[in-house]
């Protein structure tokens, strides 16, 4: 790949699991990026010649046999927007009712074309939304940072983001907690974007738990919105207003702005996948069995809307007009027969299975009829929610305290290591002191012995001098010896006194050395 430019850090991450393939992909991406810059600088466009060059380059680098490639010339086709004919089929069961069949979208006829044009116009005027801007400008940012959580630095970052202070207050009612990467994604999504607009990508092949972590995001949004409703109370709704529709004025109450933006749209090029999610989240299989026993999140109404057993009204199929009409009709208007709206007393509880909609149910709750009592009053609901918040906060604080023990344990381990090193150093010093003390004690004993011997030698020498003084020759002996005896006596006496002086000086020095050694011995002790 010496003829390909080295990839820089601005390229998207490529991780197929095959290192050589990923490396080649990055080099080719950098080549395309450089070519795009060159063409822009030269005011040119990527024509068929350029595409053929790219094709040959890819084939060569992949060692793909050219003879296996289609030799058809690449052509540039100008597309035009057309409308597809509406397809209407007769319902075999009801001949007099006609139902529109959904027409699959393709690129040319898709309504996305108009949306993209609108987005392009807004973008040119500096609009487009924070999330779209972040998506478009992500690759051009100079301060891009990538962190491999498989490294030591990455693991430290991940564990920091998994501390008990990071998760949202609401989580999905599940038997099992999220996995490491799932909880990390949920925490980061919530931290970055629950108050500020933006974009966050979670990538992974099928079956890796992306939909599962989406449940916790939904639970976090629902819980956060509920906390705002509790906080605002009646002020969650603005003053009464009305909307003119045909010749009628329809009254309504606008929500507080802080309550807006809580809707979740699941969009995909695969309509089947989106529909599966819309059916999966409210489905009975999505939660443990005891969830529906402990609480009712409009489970009966959700069951009627989805036409399958559901535990809560958490999601619905709203991707086309038909689905939206069906949802509104079932949710709000209901399908209660006139014969069932007569004078006969309605059931005590909300009964969607008999065709009741929320409008009918709310009318029965309001004065002057008030023939039903709410399953739970607003005050009771607020109390329960605040109690749940208190429990969550207490358990979170307990987890925060427990997680803090990790740092304390690490600090104590470090302190233990330091004191262990100090102990080893002190043990070595004590051993050295013991050896020094033993050496000093031996030296002191030797010096005391030497001093004792020297003192004995001094006493013996003093006796010899004393005896020599007694034997001093008299006058007659000097005369008869002509002074030789006196001279010999004095010579011997001089040697003895010199020896005595030297011995006394030695004793003085030995006493001083002994005193110094005794002082050192006291210091060691």
C-alpha cells in the first residue's frame, strides 16, 4: 500500500474484525478523501473516468480477477421526481369498503426527496437542528478524539461512566441488568443528550442488544417526564386555547415547553424492524410477569390498539396515515356502540375491550356525571411516584457510597504498601543497629579488658619503681665504683619513669576511648 496515502485521524472507525481489510479500507478512504479535495480545488466533478480509476484501484488492491468484473460502461443517470399511481384493491370480505394498500417507497418516488430538499434549504440558511449539524460536521471537527475502551485508559473511562451517579433515574423493568457496553451506552446517551440536542451512535451487528438498551432509554424519558409533571402540577398546562377546524372551535390546553420533546420516534429503512420494536416494547414478553400485576399502564387499551396482549401503552405504529388514524380512533374516540351508551350503567372500570375510548372514560370521571372513580387519584399517584423517587435516591446513594469504597480500598492498599516498605526498611535498620551494637559491645569489652591489663601493668611498674628507689646506691658505693653504680641506677630509673609516663598516657587515651565508646553505646540503646 505504499502508493496509497496514509489515513489520518479524521476518518470514521472501521472494525470488521479483519485487520488487513480494515487497514486497506482506511487507506482507500483516505485516497477518496484526497481526491475529493483535489477535485473541489480544481473545480471538477467525479466523472465516469474517475469512477473507473477508483474501480481499478479497488480491484487491484483486493487482488480480484478483472475478468470476473462486468465490463459494462458506468453511466450517470439523471433522476426525476415522479408520482407513483395509487393502488386500490377491493377487500374480498367487504365489497363496499375499499382499503388503500401501502405502496413501498423507492428512492425516486420516496417522500424523503421533499424532506431532503427542505433540509438542504434550511442548512444553507444556517438551520437544520443541532443533531443534524453534529452529524454532518462530525468528520470535519479538528478536536476529534477516539478512545479504545479495551486499553487501560479506555477501561478507566468506561468504569468512570458506569459509576452509580451516571445512570438515569428510570430503567426498564427487567429480570436482568444491562450488559457492560449496553449500560455504558445508555449512561452516555442520557448524560449528553437528555437536556441538550445532539446525536449519539450505537453500532453493532444484529443480536447484540441495541433494541434492549433502547428500552432503558424509553424508561428514562418516561420517568423524567413524570418527574416534570409532578413538579409543575396544574402549571404543566397553559391557559385554555382553541383551534378552529371547519366550523368548529376545538378547545385544548398547551403543555409547558419543558414537557415537550419527550416523544421517541423509531425510524428505519426497514419498516418491518420498526414495527417489531413498536410491538415488542408494549408486549407482555418484554417485562416480567409480576409487572402487570403490580401496576396498569393502560394495558387493556394497549392490548386493543396492538391487537395482542400488552402490559402498557408505551409504543404504537404511527408511520403512516392509516396507522395514525386507527390509533387515534381506538385511543380517543373508541368504538362503543350506541346501544351500549344508553341508560344502562357502564362498568365501574375503564373497559377498552368493549370499545371504550379515553374520551368516553374521561367524561364518566368528570362532573356532573362522575359515575366512575379514577383508579388512582392525582394526589395518590404523586405520592407513590415521590416515594419511588425517594427509594431510588436512597439506593443510588448507597451504591455511590459503596462505589466510593473502591477508591478508599485502593488508597488503603497504597498506604499498606507504603507502610510495608517502611517496615522492611525499619527491619533492615534494626538489624543494622543490632549488628552495630554487637560490634560496639565487643569493642567495648575489648577496650575494658585492655584498660584492665594496662592498669595492672601500671601498678606493677609503680612497684618496680618503688623497689628501685629503695635500692638507690649510697655515697660509699658511688665512691668505690667511681660513680658507675649511681649512673647505672639513674639510667634504669629513667627508663622506668619513661615507661611509666608512656603507660599512663596510654591509660589516659584508653579511658577516653572507653568513655566515647560507652557514649556511642548509650546512643544505640
